């Protein structure tokens, strides 16, 4: 069993080896697409707009009444994801606003009742499957629309003190919502064929927060595992100390300093990242990351044993912003030649010292070490302690040989030791740059 403590609460039985095998496709994939799409694409000013601006259900209704993404072409999305080098995708089936992007027997607040009239999720799954991509569902535990979801610190309705919370929640019953949540997840995992990944979001235990008891997390996850035994589940159900309670951890929107550990053991992880700051389409947001930043995030994550889920927030017509297209293309240009240093790769063994201005990734199956030069140096590239460890060195993009040997000039004579190796790089940086 993957967890040492015998007092461990258990959700299901699986050996560490079985877990590793179940997760192998994802661990090898390393790169996926996150898609945040819902009614909030129309106000186009953050997926949290309903809470941020305290918009009432009545005022938010207009977004439901006019939603009609006439240019939605999921096959095109899937092709873009694939061309970018992504191997799986995770879409918001329901975000905090409470709107279902799928046909549901448990709520009319769903896509088939909008002017669009069809089950977007169904079309999306078929298209992404057809391109051979893994299928992931994001489902929000938080719900600002369901009448039984109790008002809390993250709700779009604001309470100022305990009395106000109690008053607002008088007729709300989380037991009813819990049932609803379970029913909808059941629909998601029953009506769309095999689902590879479930991304539940999110827990925030505390006095005016919610956690495992509110969601019925244990029961929910048992059902999930039963319906889709191979599925991968993220770690936001507030089941950290349960065996089988989660498969990978999800640091988001910041740089991951080192491979995350639980009880001194490295755990699978996936960081998610936005292009511009918000997850949903935000028309007036101009803080877009450039391609080099995004690419570095991917390499750096793999160099620490993790995955990247890079987010796109499609417009309300069903298109990607041109800047998202450009970024995906840039990733694709690079991945076309260099994905060998990403897929199936992980953190390099400790014996390898990371040289200055570089990142290392490593493929344990082939024993290849990949050195990512973040800044292209002038001719000498010193690798400490590598003597005897390199059989052959080459560029990845064109498979041309890189010779090793004495450094140019006086520089290396002081710096280079017996046990070091110097890579003799060509003066000119090879033209593998992605457009930035
Ligand atoms: C959540 C959502 O609120 C957000 O809109 C988006 O969907 C994102 C992927 O997930 O945001 C979170 C959730 C958890 C943390 C931070 C932001 N967290 O645990 O630090």
C-alpha cells in the first residue's frame, strides 16, 4: 500500500505499483490543456465576476438567456491542443457560477436550455477523443447558483457576521446540495464514456468555509472510483490524509520551487497556469505571459517531476483569443523538435549537477539527460562532475554531434576540474527559437 501509516483512512485498495501504472499515461504526457469556459465568457471580466461584483441570480440570468457560441468547433480546439504538444485536456463542466455545460437531469440551468441548445460537453469529448487526447472534467464543488448551497466566505452573496450567515442560510440545506453534487458527478462519469481525469475544485475548510463533510467527499470519491476505476483525481476534495483520496497535487499560478513531498515522499503533481491571469476569457486583461515564460514553466516543471496544465479561456462565440493561438503555436514549434526532453521525462537523478542558466530533464527509460540552455553561452558549457557519464552528446533539434573537450581560452583552465566535462558549443545559437 502506498501509505505507510496503518491508521491510514482508506478509500480504496491499490498497491503503489498499481497506482503508478494507473497514472503512467499522465506522468508520461506532462503537458495538458485546461479550458475554462462558461457563461462568464460573456461579461469577459473574470470567472469570479459574479462574486467580485456581487451579481444577483436575476442579473446574471441574461448571460444564460443569450449564450450561443456559434463558432464553437471542438475539433479545431483539439487540433490546436495536439499541435501544441498537449496530450490531454481538462474542461470546466461546471464552474463556481453553477452553470452546467452538459445536459443534466438535475438542473435546468444547463447548456441544452440556452439558445445553443446542445450538449457542449458531448461534442467536446467526441472531438478531443478523436484527436487521441486524454479527457478530463473539471467540476466545481462551489456553487453560487444552487439554492441549497449555504452562503460562505467564497459565496457570491455576502454576509458580514455569524448572525447574517445564519439568517441567509435559514432555508438552505447542504444535504440537498450534496446529493445534487453526487448526482451530477454520476452523470458526468456515466454519460460520456471513459473519463481519464476528474478535477474537483475546491475545499476551504474553516468556520465560514467548506470541506470533506460538506461535499461528502468520502462517499463521492468511492462512487467516482467505482464508476471509473482508472480515473485520476486531483487533491481538492479535502482528503489529504486518506489513502486513495487523491492522486496528484495541484499547485497553481506560481513557480514550484521543488518536487512537492508528503511525509517525506515525492508525490505526483501538476501545476496549472493561465496565459493572462484570469482563467475565464477576460477581454481587457493585458498581462499575457510570453512564450519563453510559458516554455520555461513547462521545462522547469518536468525538471522537478511535474506536469503543466496550460489554460485557455475561450470566448463566448467559441473561439480562442489570437494571443492564445499564438502561444499554443509557439509551444508547438518548440515541441515539434524538442518534445523528447518532455514526454516520459522527469527530474534528473541527484548525481547530475544542474549547470548555470540551465534546467535538466531526464528520461529514465533511455537514460538520456536533457540539458536545456536558458541562455545560450559562448562556446564553453561546463558540466560539473560529468566525466565518464557522457557516452555521446548531441543537439536535440537536429541530432548533430556536440564535441566535448578543452575549453577555449584561459577561462576554463581555472574553472574546469578533472571530473568535469566541457561541451564545445557552436558559436552561433542554433535557430530553434520559438517566436516570442
Ligand atoms: C480555483 C478557481 O476558483 C479558479 O476560478 C480556477 O478555476 C482555478 C483553477 O481554481 O482557484 C483556486 C483554487 C484553489 C487555490 C487557489 C485558487 N488554492 O488552493 O490555493
